C-alpha cells in the first residue's frame, strides 16, 4: 500500500503478486477493493496494481473536475512512476472509460486492454439511465447512507465528509457529452470489449464497438485469418447486469484468457 505524487494528485495504489503487470481500474464510487474477490485469479501469474482514482477510495480529491482524460493521465504518470513496461489494463465502468482514454492517448504505455461495461458514447445509454444520472449530486448523499458505496467511502476515504462533493463531481462528469467512435476505430492497443447481456446500454452496442475494431465483419475462417487484424475480441457475459458483472465467475477467466494471448 503506497501513494505516488503524479500529475498533481497523491494517488493511492496497492501492488499484489508478481509477474507481468496488470492494472485494474475500478468503477465509479468504488475503489480497488472492487477486485478483491478475483485477485487470486489475477495474481496467480501477474503483478496486480490497484489504484484508487481521483476522489475515490483512499485517494483524496483535488481541485479539478472528475475528468476521464485527466484520470487517464494520472494512470499514465503512475505507469512511469513505477517503471512499468506496457502493463495490461483492465477497467470496469468508470475505470474502463479511463482505460480506453489511456489506450487512445498513450498506446505505447499499454500492452493489452480489457474494457468492461463502458459505452463509447453518452447517447448509447438507455434514456431512463440518462434521466437518473441527471439526479446525481451532493444532495443525494443522505439517501445513499445505507449503500455499499457510502460505507466504503466512510471507511477508507481520507476526508469522509467529501462524499457529497464526489457526488457533485461524478454527476457533472456524467452530464458531459462524448463520442469516442473515431478514436475507437483507430485504436492500436489489442482490446477486448466486455459487457453484461443486460447492461446500461443495449447489447447491440458491444457488437457495434467490436465492429469499429474490425470485428464481426466477416467469417473468421478455419485459419482465423478473418479475425480483427488488431487482435481485438468481444465477450458478452450471460446472466449479468452492470451492477453484478464483476461478481460473475466468468469475468476473471475471460479477461485473463485475452491478456495471456501471444
């Protein structure tokens, strides 16, 4: 357990195991602890780095918005700080959005990428979810006191009283429009798109993203010559939602099967 002064933030991180490094990036209002149940699977052959992103977990907030591109720069600076050479990156939800932006902006720093449950444009989300996201702000803190997210924050955050501020920043971030279509089309890091079959976006969105990566456009062929030239892959995990996909016993082995490909 340690802190790194990188990109203007005192970033908390943990290191577990040894081997090829893999960075696991948690979802919104969570922390690296989200990956605790699957750590044994990842540390069997990998060194796992678990950062807590800005304002989450044990990383105190700073005077800047919650910005996925800025948090991607935090992770890029952590990679340099630790002297890592092309670590793999696995992200979930908010963390997957950060991971995608890291791979887009600094592909030379990433080995392989697993993007879990992250839509590539805001308009892909179901309309009712966009309405719910518009209600996320500091005033909701009182109603979240019985949730696991609030319990975690109160237990580990350097300033537990900052929870309403985090909700304000997350809410503001979710209102920002974005569309990564062209960036995904040109992605140079081998990427696996992973989604729940009942996620925050239609299941068809995952196949759309895969198509941008040249996937699913032709028969793969007996010799696999029809697979995406960039080594990309797609996995839709059955019987899951956005809220329990990390609980699936399939998530870790699916991710690891991709990370360990030649």
